[in-house]
C-alpha cells in the first residue's frame, strides 16, 4: 500500500543531524528519541504534543511524545494581557483549563484578557484526565526550555497573530533568547507556521534563515506566490490529492529547496497511509504512534 519510493529524504530536507538524537546524548535509562523519518517516509509531528494521550500544549504532552520516541512536536503561541507569550490553542482559556472555576466572573475568558500570573494559577490538565491535574499553561520560554531538555524539534505556530500585533518579532526574540535561532536549530530543528500569510511573510522578512510554513490549501495556481516566503504548505489531509502534492513539489521555496507539504491532523492508519502515498513530507498527528505503526506496515 505504501508505495512512495526514492523520494528525497526528509532527513536530507530537514537536516539529518536534527532528526536523530546522538546516542551519546541519551540518558541510559530513557529511550532514544528519534524521528520516524526514513527515506521516502514522512516526518511524524506530534500535534500540540502527543495530544491524544496527554493534555495538549502542556509539558506532559511533549514529554509523552518523547516517551513514545518522537522528536518533532507542534504548538500554538498566543499573548497574555501583560505581554507574555504562552502556549495555548484556543483564544479563550475555557476548554483546556479550569478558568471558569478560578475566575468565574471573567467570561469569555480570553487569553488576551488574563495576565501571565493569573494564567499560571490555572490547571491545564484536569480537563483531560485527573491523572494530569496540576499541569500548567507553559510560557513560551518555559516551553522552549522543555523542548530543548527533551532534545526535541518544533513546528511553532503563531495562533491568531492578527489579534496580537508584533507577536512575530516578540516570538523570535524569545526563540533567540532560548537558543533556538542559532545555526544548529535553524538548519533543522525549527519550522514557524501560521494560518496568516501576512504573519508567515513577517517571520520570513525578520529572519529569512528560518524555515516557514503556511497553513492552508491555496489554489494550485497560487502556490508559486506562497513559495516566495514559505518553505511549506501545510494543508488538511482531507483537502489534498496526489496531484496537489506533485504541484507543491514542482516548486522551490524561498531557500531554493523543494517546496514541502506537511498535512494535518491525521489520527488513523488508513489516512496516514493515504497521505504518505501522496508523497507528503510530514504528517501532523495527535497519535504519532498510530501513524508510525501504519507507515511501518507499508
Ligand atoms: O499544525 C497544524 C495544525 O495545528 C493547525 O490547526 O487549529 O490545530 O492549530 P490547529
Ligand atoms: Ca497548531
């Protein structure tokens, strides 16, 4: 079923050194963290961490991805009332924290209406399972340090950047301060993506060396325009076809390498195999182990 052969390896595209943890760095009592990338196989990215098994966008979710053996994780970055960048998908705190209990009079509980100190008080794990009670909403700085500690790599998403003016510059500053904009990271451990083309363009302008991704499925005729500022077109798996993937691969991105496609959110084996057969470069999934197992069968 899994037929893609001899395609350019993801390892080559992303920088092979970034994909496999040197064994000298692995603690003796922990599993070696490696990507599932094999020649011609898509990179598997844990969406909001291994969010099928642990509360999304928490330390627990990226630790779980690591425990399962996955290097690449994805996140969502937003800004608090007092200007701290935090890891949160929704623009309200309601779904993934206990904010309604802690701050009952503060509907609609927007991230942008709470200070970092207030958000620090919230439980971001109990909604998922009592087992994860006490998980916090990480600040971006805390999160980057944790990803570093785990020797993981990151697909970093600016979420709703239109409501946070200047967030790209601020996010890049935190990445620089946490060591994520040095050559080793930029060459193979980091992609910055957004649904906002303007935001991706801003990132590309501020740091042309950073790999970028546009979230969406532009018309094939428009792909060449996107390829001027985005290295990846990251589309929903239901919106793509072999023809679309081929159209992407026919182009070169801003770094003069083949334009790539990471597809999301693929949480079952058959759709993972379907996407892999189309030739996608990456699969973003809540259940990375499910995707890995499906692709290994091919
Ligand atoms: O990385 C792809 C995916 O995260 C985009 O959608 O809404 O889950 O952030 P969303
Ligand atoms: Ca996301």
